[in-house]
């Protein structure tokens, strides 16, 4: 029978641990604080920021929201980041992407202090990850690794195929899976990969992070594989109350029949991403106060 890998449950479990850690830090006079910058009025970004703020509140983490109009200049945006870098009461800084057209995300990432880079996107932190000494790991790839660990999936010597090579998900995840702590043999696929199905069919662990609704079909899945679906895509569905619904990058129903274990969308990787953002924020507060990062 196929196992459903429940990210909601695992995410909550991790959040409980973080809540205890937040209380312990508060007893030491340290109040973890996350500053979130939202530029413009992209509806999906507004939802993401609201969820992050709510979770901070539930865990006792202080969240400061900086809402900027879509006409904000690059200089003003970077100026705000620099101000937050210098504010010792702020431990983590997150700028919600995508930014409105005309603003350069890479320059913003480079401006964030490497000690406050809770999204783990600064080249310094990516470099630490790539050299096997991770400090702040991008939240979604870290969430996937935690999900595998908590689901008791043995990764040792397994062939992991990662679909997608973005800086946010695919690339850091491929590094994590190849780390000595996971010991996978990793293949990374992208839009120019030839004979994709023949590659994915060899995967013991198949991760889809391409942003293509239900693209990975059952014929691309090896019988008994573990399938992790990172994709979040909204598709039209007249039968749904909102007229649309969320699906992943994997055709869940049919792929689940072949997989040994699979994550649902929603309720799979999504809740893990937010849990790991909270963990990175607490770790930022710990590091800035001379403490070791917490173990999860
Ligand atoms: P992205 O930056 O657009 O990158 C997509 C990657 O997929 C690229 O490397 C692209 O290849 C590759 N790709 C696109 N079409 C492909 C195809 N037909 N076959 C093979 N590879 C293909 O996207 P992202 O930011 O990594 O996000 C990926 C998905 O994960 C999206 O659905 C996003 O919403 C979701 N996501 C979910 C979470 C979460 O918390 N669950 C967090 C972040 C993202 P090229 O490099 O050749 O263009």
C-alpha cells in the first residue's frame, strides 16, 4: 500500500520543537524576530506573507511586515534591507519574491546580511552548503530533507532524480541529497533534458520541482519509488468552490498507484517550507547571540 507522506503533521511537529526553543530563548532575554518585505500587490505573495506572519505569531516569533508600493526603486528597497541589517533586534530578513518588474532580486539577495539570510539564498550561504558546512539552507529543500527523514525514508545509496535546477529548490536540493548525511546518487534534470521519462523511471527517489501542473505521470515513475512533489500550481476547476484548485507537478492519483510513498499537494512540502523558515529565524537569533544552531 502506498504511504502518504504527511507534511502538515511533520511541519507541526517541527513547529512544536521550535516553539519550545523560542520560549527558551525568551527566558534568556532573546526574542526571535523576522522582518518580511513585501513589494507590490501580487495576490499569491500576499497569501504567503500572511501565512508566514501567522505562523510567527503561533510560535512566539516577532514578525515585522514592511509593505512597499510596486513603484519602489531598487535603491529604496536595498536601503530598507541595509537598515534591517543594522537593526540588532531583527534576526531574520526575508524579501518575498517575485519582485515587481524592474526590480533586481539578485541584488536584493546580495544586500541581505549573511547572518540574517533566513531564505538561505545569499551566495555565501549557498557556498557553505556546497562545501558541506550548511548554515542557512533554503527552506523548501531543507523541508524536503526533513520530510524524508521524518518519514523514515532510507536515502543511503539511492538514486535520486531531481526535476528542476532553480537556485530556490532544485539546485540546493540536489546538493543536500548528495551530502554524506544522505548519500544519494543524484541526477538533475531540466527543460533541456532528453528522454526525461527514461531518466525519471530509474529514480528510487523522484523529486518534481518544475512548476508544470501534473506533468509527472505514472509512466515516468519507477514502481516502488518515493515521490516528492514540490510543485504548487493553481488550475481551473469549475467543480471547485473557487473555480480553481491547487495541484502539484505530479499527477497524484495515478503516480500514487506506482509509488511506495508520495507527498500530496497541498499538505506535503508546503507546510515544511514554512516550518524551516521558522527554524532558520530561530537559528539566526541563536547565531547572532553566540549560540549554536538548534538540531532538528
Ligand atoms: P523555477 O525557478 O521556474 O524553475 C523550474 C525548473 O524546472 C527549471 O530548472 C526548469 O528548467 C525546470 N523545468 C521546467 N519545465 C521542465 C520540464 N518540462 N522538464 C524538466 N524540467 C523542467 O521554479 P521553482 O522556483 O524551482 O519552483 C518549482 C515549483 O515548485 C513551482 O511549482 C513552485 O510554485 C513550487 N514551489 C513550491 C514551494 C513549496 O513550498 N512547496 C516552494 C518553492 C517553489 P530550466 O532551468 O532549463 O529552465
